[in-house]
C-alpha cells in the first residue's frame, strides 16, 4: 500500500506534510481521540475502488466522538464524500486502509 500524499486536515484537503499538530494538543497529551479503520478494495476489472461499509464506520466514529465530547461538524454523507474525494486525488490502484481520526485539538494541558 502506497503512502498517502494528501490528508483532510482543518476542513480542507492538504498535502500530507502540511497536516501537523502542535505538541501541546490535548489529544497527544491525554489520548483524547477516536479513530476508525476502513478498508477500500481496488477492482482491476472495473478500475474502481470499493469502500467497505463506509457509512457504518463513520456512524460509529460520530457516536464515539460524542462519548469523548469531540465535535464532528460533518454529516456521514459529507465524510463519505470527503473520503471518496481523497481516494480519487490519491489515484490509488490498489487496496487501501483509511484511518479517519477525530481528536480534541485544544492546547490546554491540565484538568
């Protein structure tokens, strides 16, 4: 699997080297993040990537984010659309592992 060239970061698709967080970020200091692991399967015959149960994964990400008091301001459909846009931009012709990650980006350290 090739390394990604792009990420959806701070509400836009950016080159992966621009997707950086501050060392003081709450998620890094306290582990306040939620992630999903989504598989995408490339079909050589149709030249199409098929994402496995993407809506279910994003539904779970949103539910778990609420438990962690992390706001995701995108709908499941919007998250799916962003994922498809990223996959197209990457131009993968192989199976992929997609790792959406929602986190608390606050810089407050301490209770």
